C-alpha cells in the first residue's frame, strides 16, 4: 500500500524523532583540552617521583567480578550499592572498580608466584562510585596510586609518607603549604573496642564512626559529635538540607572518641609503637614534623585499613572553583591493608599504598598557578582559498612541510569562506594563518598572518579602511622561505610570552 502520509507531516515527525536533548549525567564531568594537558603534566611529575623510588607501572581492567571487591565495597551497609554492577552472559555479577587497590590485590594474588616480593607498583586510572553526587563529589574520577605488597614492617609505610612529601615538592608546593599526616588504625581500633564496637557484627557502625571522625576538619568537633550520635543536618539546623544518619553512640562513648581524636591520648599499644617507629624513620631520613606529622584525627574511611594510615593535606589558602579562598585540605591518602590480598591467598600478605585524587590535586595546583599549560601552542592554520584538487594538494603540502619541522599545523577542512576561516583560526587560538590565493600562487608567494601581533597592533588602528590598508602583522614571502619565517614568528611570540611572565 502506498505511503499517503502528507510529506510535511513526515518531515515534522522525523524532526521530533531525531532531535534529542543533549545532557550530561549527574556526577560526571566533561574535560577540556586545557584540563587534560594540565593533568598529564602533573602526572608526569608524580610518575618521576614514583620511578625514583623504584616503583614500576601496572594496569588492571576497569571491571572486576563483584565478589572480588567483596566486603570492601564503599558502603558496607548496602553491599549491592556504591558500585555500578551488571550481570554478564554467564550470570556472574561484574562491577566497575571503585578504587585501584582492590583490582591490584586481585592481580597480585592471581600472579603471586611469578611477581617479585616486595612487589612495587604504581598505576593510574578512572574509578567509579554509584553514590549521590554533590559539590566536589563525582561518580567518576581519576586516581594515581603507588603500592608495596609483601613488606610487613612499618618501614614501607614510612617510605609511603616520605614519597608523598617528595611528590608535593616535585609539584612545586612549598614546605609549610602541605603536610603528610600519619595515624594508625590499630590505635583507633583500641578506642572502638573500648566503647563496645569490636567484632565483625559491628563493622557497619565502626565504618560510620570512622567516616564521622574523617569530617573533623570540615565540620569541627560539634559536627563530628552529631555524626557520632543521632546524626547531622547539612544546614546545621533540623530540617535544613540533607540529613546524615549518625553512629548512634551514647554520650560517654562519644566523649571517649573525641578525647582521642582531639588529644591523641591513649595507653601504649602496638599502634602507638608503630607510629613512634615511623616518626623515627622519617626523622632519620631528614623529614621533619613540618612535612610528616603524627595526627590522631586521620582515620581514612574504608574498612580495609589495618595499620598506619596517612593523608596529604594542602595547608595553603587557595581559591576554589567558585573563586572563594579556602584551606584546600586533603588531596590524597592511603594506608596499610594487610587483609586485602590475603583473602585470595588464605595466608598473610602485608601491603601498603597511597592514592592521589588527580582531579582535586590538579584543581589546587591550577589555582596556585603551579600548572601552566600556556607552553602548548595552537596549530598554524592554512586557509583554503581554492577548492580544486590541485590547490588542495598545494595547501596540504604546506601543512606537511610545517609538520616535518615539528610545527603544529592544520589545513582548514570546513566549507566556509575566508572570513569564517579567520574566525575559526581565532577560536582555535592559532598563532599564525597561512594564506595563498591564485595571485600569490602565480608569483610563488604566500602570505603569513601573525595573529597575535596583528591583534595587538589592531588595537591602535582607528578605522576599518586604515586597518585594511596597513594589514597589521601580515607579510608576504616566497614559498621557499615559508617554514623559516613561520619559525621566526613563533620564536618571537614565545619570547613575548616569557617577558610577560
């Protein structure tokens, strides 16, 4: 049967069917070229320090069997939440990794016999949290870790703290503007046992207590007191903002926890002795307490830590993304997790590691002016004045000659005229535009337009006619001299940038 639907109606339906609303899922971010370059520059410096300490690169998949993540999921009260999970064709549950440590532990256990022990690995990549997003809280973010597996003594933990101090300084953060804070979960476990939260049956409440203490810098003692007790409203008063359920401790238990966190006073135990040893090792290597400091308020939120824990904190007041000057706080942390590899092996396998929050640290460094990406030059744009095959070949050769001399260059591949092409070059931030029409080609010449100098000179030109007559920043040269002249202009632009700095 023939299609008798009116043509206009079909067109309208197609329009309605094909047009979708472009929208970014909550808790995710798009990254700009500038941010990507800033991250790569920062990670290169971190990588140098990790390599200096003898760590080797490694990588594991983004997806693991869910049971390999096991009881160490981010939210122990909701074992099927906190991660993004799905079933494969064998009806087995798979999950996107929520950190880099659990997949690394699986890898070490699976390849245990062939790996050198201690095994020293650094690795970076995306991790995913299926949690409610909020300010500074994302569902996808990047981490950069270093781990040592197979060393039982706290010398490995002390080395982690020293390496993080060296990372901060390699990134240009001055002493006095950062500190690596160290504590021991064995000490805090003693406090939790004293208030009746020992044993596997109290694992969920212990985790709530740990997360509450971890908010001391953010909410202060009173905020932590509420989180240890009935809970806390984000707005500070009942009914204001979201409500976070507390650990439900009674007043005497809350007092004991806060007394330890605020003063560090506790009877000597194995954890206290390990902290004393870490302090001594760091001091012997020249890392004073202005760089590495024992601090009882450091807890780390994950349940799998079993010994020393550490956190890298920026002390400098730094503008945040909204421009408000704040004390930036933690940019990374880690600790000892002796049970993580062991559960695959059925035997003790000691391990310790550190994780850097890449996006958070990058934001801090950019706002401190420590990540300048202005040395990345946009490409020279070769304008397309004629579109016949022969002319396109000539333009492509110009681009190839520039690229052969390691000059970023592109031939305009759109379909617009000269005005639109110049606008394109401007939006790209291009330093130079190359122009060759029929007249120039007949003379064996090419026009080079210095877009940076032209924009500067144009500010002092009164009218359109004067601008056209003077053509600021534009020269005509023989084709044979093109590459050399482009190099000269780029060098002059570079010198100008360095003078401004």
